[in-house]
């Protein structure tokens, strides 16, 4: 296992434990929604988005404890989106992370409500973060809401559904815009939330550890956005490649489903080799966005690792 894989594994374990503690449980009349929320969120996934939140907080000298509630919030929003994506009215998928999708276990109605509950609970996790200031938490909520909303994940899903209805009309630019919203928006939020957790300009200057941190500039946030945009797009390019050529056992879901449904992907416009070169170009742009920061090695290693992932 490489160094970056060890860090990803460590982050995943940390996030899993925090989510397990945070997500509701109990014997109440409506506990089925608790069970569905936990089923969809715990016990699987690479936890890439929480990793990015913690990594960007560390890039600017912030504390993991401050960023972890935000990281959990990002993962809850991601889990909500997967529940809804898998529903019959959306992508109609039966398997996710090597096991039946949420609606296959709990039914469509309860799965839909579990997704709604995860989305709203994510905002509560940001608002209730005890290790950050009210100003940081307000900005975190605003950032996450924008990423999940009509010009973010929702907008991207709308475009994705529209593209399925008329695949021959989809241009390369339209596909990139869809990916920017559907996949990239939440990755951008993950990176930005890490910045917010470390930003002394948003309060916390009297913290005994504040001397290790500094107030972030707009250039710092712009660097995070540029990294996120390129990483998000590279991630989707590799996802499209794996969706066509990957190992079903490793992926935990069927291969070739996009092609069989006539869905437009990166491979609708270029070969696998060309797509890999495109992903490499995006990765280099992401690395360049943060290369001037002394603590950027982990983000550089992560960007390179994304190119080689097989699941």
C-alpha cells in the first residue's frame, strides 16, 4: 500500500467513526429512516470528499478536529445524492458499493426520505460544529447549500437526465458542464470547507493554536477551486473509463451500463487512451494550482493516485 493509500485509509476510518457517532440511532416509531441513513452512509466508499476537506484544512495549518464535522457533512450530502441517483426515476441502479442500493433494501419511499434526512442533517452538522466559529459555520452552510442546489448537484442531475433523452444533441461542452455541476460542485465544496475550517479571518484568532494558521486570501480560495475543478473532472473521466472497462467485482456495480443505456460519457467523444491523456492534463493543472504551498505534497500525491485507481 502506497503512502497516499495509507492516508486515504486512515481518513476513511476517521470519517467512518465520526459518521457512526453522528448519525442517529434508537428505538423510535420512525427508526427505519435511521437505519436507511446509516445503511447508505456507513460501511463503504472511498471517502474522497472528506479526505479533501481534511487535506485542505491541513494545507493551511488548520486542525483536523475543526474540519471533521464539515467532512462528515460533505459525505452525508454525497450519500444523499447516491440514494436519489439510484432510484428507479433517476438512474435505476440495483447495486452500490457491492451491495443492494438503499431503495432495494428499504423501498423507494423510505430511501427517498432517508436521502432528504441526510441532506438536512448535513446542514445541522455544519451549524453545530463546536470547533469553529459561527462565521465559519455560516459560510460552510452556504457553501454546501450552493454545491447541492439548483446550480450544483441538482442542476447537474437535471442536465444528465435531459442528455439521456437526446444523447445525439449532447456536445462535449455540455457534458463537461454537466460533470462540473453533478460531480465537481460537491468536490469543490469539500475543498472549500477545508479552507473555511482553517481560516482565521472567519474568527477563532484567540485560539491557542491560531498562531499556526493564518487568514486565507481570495487567491487561496481560488487555488482550492481550481484544484477542485480539475480533480473533479479528472475523477469523472476515470469514472467513465472504469464504467466501460473496469472490474465489476472491484467497482461493486455492473460495467458497461452507460453504453447499454445509450448514455453520453467522455468515451462518446474520445478513445480510452485519449481520455486517459485528458485526465493526465487535468491532473497536472490541479497539481499546479497548489504547488506553491509548502504542505501540498499530500494533495499532489492524491491527484496522481486518482489516475491509477481501479474502483
